[in-house]
C-alpha cells in the first residue's frame, strides 16, 4: 500500500510541476514573495475602493495570492499580521482535509458507520437508524439528524434526533459535523490538534489551534495561515513537492458535488458554478450558481461573520478575508460575492461588465437571508426599491426618500430574488435576496 501511495504522490507532483508554476513560502520564518499589483494591471484607486469596502464591512484581514505570491495584504483597525482570529465554519474544511488524511493512513474509512468511532448511542436514534449514519454523511451534511432542535450546535445524544434516513436530506447541521473531531481522535488515537500539527501545520508552516467554544471546536490562526491552507488546496494537496494528501480520489470527492441534494456542497467545501444550491436553515433548492461574480470553478471555505477562503484553480488565485460582518449571518454568501465584484474591477482597463451599476460600499441589505422584514441602508437617500423574482417579474416596488427603508417580504414565496435600488444621486445598486 505504501508503494502505491508513493507512486501516486510522484504522479501528483509531476502533474503539479508541469501544470502550473506556484511559489511556496518557506515553512518557517516570515518570508513570503510578493507581486506588485500594477504588474497585474491593478489600479491603485480601485484597490483603495476595495479596501474601503472591506473596512466598511468590519474586515480585519484580507490577502490575495496570485501564483502563490502575495499581491494584496491589508489589515484593519488593531488587527495585524500576527493577530489570531476565528475561522468559524470555514474551519470545517480543515476537518474535512484531516478526515482524508486519516483515511489515507488507514485509520478509518468514510464509508464506515460513525458508530464505529463514536460508539453506539451517540444519538437518540434507534440502533438501526444510527448505524446507517456514516462518516461520509457527516462530511456531506446528510446525516438525517434534525437540525431544527433547540440547539443545533449541541453534540449530546439527546440533541441528535432522527429526522430522515441518512443520505436523503441535506441540512447544515453543526452537531453531527463537530463529532467528526471525535471520529478522527478515536480513529487515530491522537488529539485533533496534535494530528493536525503533525500532518498539516508543520509541513506547510501553518499556525493555529482548534479551541473549544461551547459545543464547537473553532480553529483560530493568523491570516497568512489561512492563505497557506488555500495555497495547499490550490496545488491539490501538494506543498512545494511534498504530496501531503496522496489519496487523489478523496481529494477530488472533497471539492466536487458530494450528493444530489445540494449540488454546491462537497465534503464541507462550498462549490461555485453548479446548477443549484441550498443555504443553512432552509430546505429550499435555489436554481443557479452560489456566486454570480466569482469564477465557476471556485471552491470556498465559508464561516460566520465572513470568514472566507476562496480558491480558483483556473486563475492560480487564492484570497482570504477575516473579520466580522454587519448582518451577523451564519454563512454570508452575499458579502463574499460583493467582494468579488470589487476584485473583478481591479483592472485599470474597463471591463464593461458594470453596466453603470455603482459598486457602492454604502448600501447594505440585512438580514440576508431573511423571512420577515429586511432593511436596505445607504449613506445616500434611496429613491426607489424594486424586487424581481427569478423569472424577471416585478414582485415588489417601493418609492422612498430615506437613507434606510424597511421592507416587508412576508408575502413573498421562499426563493431567490434580485433587488434594484435607485439612489437619489442617480446611481444604482443591485443585489440578491434569499427569502426563507
């Protein structure tokens, strides 16, 4: 088996060397090569607009890599290059990666029942129902356990209740996911932090730790460590010739559609460019791609308050964002897409894609997703708001002269909507709204 893995590692390394030229910072020290933004055609005023927008959204850190080198790196407020911050649910992708490493080393199989590693009775299901929940179901958010319990973060057996047969229902449920940590620890005989340090952090130079926060294990690190993980993923689990993940089958499954229910979800990774997607807290299947402003091949680690790690193989591009977020969303998809709108406009030459729409950092639509009342806020008076459904039909229109307008969406059906706002200064703003 070791010979097979060695052969696969050699093949992977050869593919990476021939397929793309990437820079990797040393695993120790603070050296990281840079690329001047101007060499990529970026204009300083547009970089400043991006930074202004990021600051207005309570950002703490932003890094953009091209070919592994730093193009943009900005810290806000008191946050610095060495400051640690939570990954929130973006850290799920580290757990996914480490599950693959544990399988690669023969400690577990993702097709095993989770009870093999967690013991019988880890849920309140019947033995048969519980036994059908595999490690793979935990990775794909298809355990069938009820995410509508009082505390969906709870990992106690009394909180883990049967809702549907494993594999038949997708639901963003943190409790079953968090127990993957126990699966890894019981399978390997090591703590999650020790195993992650040995197999991931030391080879790549990442720092950080999983810290217990309530029922959760939350990963904290500096921004460059998040960028290092993105670079590792960009190079298919290979760090500067060291093939850390040799199980290419698992790696490809991890970053591709993992089930038929939510086509935009892999093994705890979000996927762009698919036919439809689902969002946390809803069973609605929304047609279209997750991020209209982002490349179709992008994979993303997404966390509460806007912890973002975006990897785009077609462009050899990685960017990360850490911080807080005005809307306090569980997974703020729209903020990620809004940042992409600014990134797409960094080139000095006009792209012709803006169509007169202002990339205006003064407009916010919160909460989003929403189910009752949403607020549109601007630092300029709003003259008119129009909401359209996916068929392009106008379903709601309001005239106003206020900088903040509260809009009732109670009567709208659950789904995906486009929001147009005309500002008093003649500019326009376009956004998206998800109605539960």
